[in-house]
């Protein structure tokens, strides 16, 4: 396992953090573009650069539902609610979605409740699922130059220790 070159980290970390900030901002912009910002929780994520064995990684600390925004959700096989209806109801409230009256066969109008609309949306999700919007994939794809820079800069921080380890092995 290679260790990080502290001198190189001190020298190059500002560049890494600038790249991390740019990638995080690109993702936030994509979340806005795909309208995944109802409560703002996902968009207001934290991020950091962490060392993992022999590399540095840019880590986004995201809400659990980022996966559904990114990849979508398939049909539900057993239609167990698992709190989906409650989350949908909260989403309706936070987003401030106006509830349109339903016109009955008699011509009379009935105003649905948030819970009724959440139930209908939940049933549609259970029966059909929905497609992902890939904001993270799009942000990273559009900023490949930054991800490449991040990789190249972080690799420089490990080169000297790796070379030293190799030289030490050859001297034994």
C-alpha cells in the first residue's frame, strides 16, 4: 500500500479542492436542470477528498434518494408501500404543487387531498416505475477534463512513495 507524499499533498491540494468544488457545482447545476431540487436537501450536499488505500477520491455525501434521481426506479413487484406514499406527499407539500379539482361523471368537482394525489402517484410508480435523469453522469461527462485533472494530480501525490517502495524492494 502506497502512502501519500505529504509535501506533494500540501503543494497540490488547493488544485484538487478547486476541481472538487467545480465538479460539485456542475452536479448542483444539473440537479437544478432536471428539477430535482424540491426540498433542496440533495442539492445542498457536502463533499470532501478522502484517501483510500493508494488513491485520493472525491466523495459526494448525498441523500439516499440520489440513486432514484440518477437511475430511476422499476415497477414494484410486491407493491409494498415502504414509505413511498409519505415521501411523495411530503414532496407535493415542499414543491407546492397545486392540486387540480377532479371532475366527476356527474359534472361535480371534487378537490383531492394531498394524500389522495400521493396515493395515485405512488400507484403509478408501483405499476410503471420511472426513468432516471442522470444528473451526476451528465455533470461528470461534461467535465471529463476536470475528472482527468483530478486523477493526474492525485496520482502525483503517490508517485514518490511508490518509487521509494520499488527502490527499497530492489535493494533487498
